[in-house]
């Protein structure tokens, strides 16, 4: 059994969406663990991370990691609620600094999470402050109103409580902020989940806010609703579809001959045949037209692209870089034999937990790391540039939601082109992700699912860069609350202005 040659990492997220809807069907039972059960789950978690995750000690040494788990064990009393235990596990996993390390409540615990009461509006985070958008309560708080406090906790305190429990690559804060503002993948991401786990599990919320229109301070008390109820109300009241990101075709292409630029928008890197145009055909046509019409400027909009198919990544590179290129210099794997985790592994045939290495395509470095021994994978083979490779000026729009293969693509373009990057720091580490295949475990007592990648993928043509950081923008774009309320697109406006100037 070899690990995946094509990394469709984003497919994992769909499982969580299905899990959320399934969990909401039946009334949840409150989950509690005895101290013995909790400690057994923590022991399995620590062993799994040590055995599977190849970057567990990248940001903290073993002594620090051991001390962290020792502290958890000492703070567990005779009994702990499943929700409190899920919060502990989520936080300790976030300390690994790996955005591909997912923690998902399952079974009765998953149902408890799904049935939580949430704020009847969306929040946005700007400059360390919380703002209201799309209020579905009877009070209809104006968009852009500043939340001063929720149930007695200031917005600054709330953000500081939530951020440490949000998983992200390295030290990238833009990714954490984008995950705070997320309103899908409810089972394992988003403000609703983080607030519920780490800050407050009330069903009623006392909100202090400053009105956006009048600048007057007000205090209201609102009842929480379920995420499903809010989703329906958003559609009815504001015509907002929470699933629009999945329903918007990707990629999109347009040319402005008069102003001598083209825009290629790749908002998703996975293919839905019911919605999306054929990726190869669209790129073939787009770059032929760019060359034929002598378009000298290309805006590549990758904002909110969570990654997915590495094939799309390498195809884009072959149109944007005029020399042979490959995705990775090396692929590492923590182990070939995962049978020690057999009692808790799920989503995998547990009768075949040893990766097939008959052709010795992986070479052992030490007891906890293997490396590719030759170019067995497409991702390790040089690909020639396309005939219509773009040779003009490239402008890349990016934000903290650019993750996984999308963040890798941004890193590739940083290493190989003179592209101008507009927006904010990308959401994936420059040196390459811990991604690809997954070893999925379920803690035996709490039934918490943990998705751990055993891979390290080191990007081709690596350059010196601050470890644990994404690509930094050439031009940082900072939104004000007025910009957001007015639905301005500052990154696109700025790129077009650069072209005109």
C-alpha cells in the first residue's frame, strides 16, 4: 500500500459537512468521561502524534510537548464532560502548528456540538475587534456594528481566548482569523465552534455593541439559535446562501483588451462536474487568448482557495513559469508500518497497515522518517512549460484562507517568478505542507476523530524564508469596517491600479 500520489486533501472537509447534518438528526446525550477514560484517550493521542506526525517537534522540543501532556493529565479530575475534553484535545492539537491536523467530535459528542446554540448573526474580525454582520434576530443590528462584549467578555478577550485553539501552519495568524470567520465545516471550524468550546456555552447572549450608523452604545439580550436555523433565516432575510462557495464555478476567466489585462480566478482546487468548467480546456483557451491578444498583465485571484488537487497546481505552474518545474523536491513519510495504531485506526483497512515498499521507493533515514528514493510520483517529476506560457506581469491576489495546494502554488510562484503579491500573508507554510495521505484515528472513549498526516512535502527550488510563515505580500491590504460594509474589493482595485499606473 503506497500513500496517495495525488493529494485531494480538501475532500476530507466534505466528510465533516455530512457528519454535521447526520449528527443533528437525533437528540444528543451528554457525554462524560471518567478520569481513567480521559487519560486512556490522552495516552492514545500522544502516542499517535508521536508515531504519525513527522513535524511534532518542529516548533517545540520533546521536553515541551511531554510537559504539555503531563499538565493536561494533572488537570483532569474524577470526571470530565465530553465537551471539555474535546476543547482540551482541540487546543493541544493546535499547539502542533499544523493546519492539516483536524479534530472532530463524533457520535454523541458530535451531536452535542451540532445542537449547540449560536449567535444569530455572523462575526467579522478586523484589527482585533469583532463586528456584526447579517443579524437574523429581531433587533436587526446594522452591519459593521462593533461588538464590545458578549456575556461579559470583551471582544479582545474573546479573540485572545479563541486564537490558541485554532489550528494553523506555523505562526500564521491570517489563517486563524479566516477560520474564525468561517460559516461552513461547522463540525471542526468556525467562530461558533471555537466560541462554544473555549469561551461560553450559554443559550442566551447579552450583547454590548456600538451601532454602526449612529455610533450609539446599546445592550441587548438575544436567544441563541441552531446553525441550521440561522442558515435558513439568512437565505430568507438576506438571500445569503452559506453554500455559495461550493456552487460558484471555478476557475473563471475574463479579458479586458482595452486596459490590457486578464483575470483568472481559481477560488477552489477541486472539481465538481455539475458546476465547474473543464480545468484543462479553460486554461488552454485562456492562455492562448492572452498570447494571441498580446495581453501583458494577468491577475491570478487565489483568495479563499483552500487547496485540494495538486494536478491543478502543477498545470497552473506550467502556464506561469517558463522553465521545467516539479511540485516537490522530496516527500517524507513518518513510518511505513502503522499497525501499532490498529486498535484506533478508522477509514482504512486495518488488515493492511504496512505500506508496500517492494520496489524500495522509500528509503529509511531514521526510526521515525523515510524519504522518497527516486521519482516515483508525478509530483517529483519535472514538467515542461506549456506552449502558451505567460511571460507578462503577474499579480497574485491572496489571503489567509489560501491553504494547502493553493498556498503551495503561491510559494512556487514566489520562488520562480517576479509576481507581485497583493493581500495578506498566505495561509500555508512556505516550506511545504504536512499533508497528503491521512492516518485517521478515533479515541476509544470520547470517540473524537483526529486526522493526522504522516507526510512532509518539501517544495521544489526551496529558498530561505522565515520558518512557519506563509508568503508575505508585496503590498499589504488592510480593510476598514467601512470597506467591508460597502463590499469593496481592495485587492482587485489595487492590482488594477498598479496595472494602469
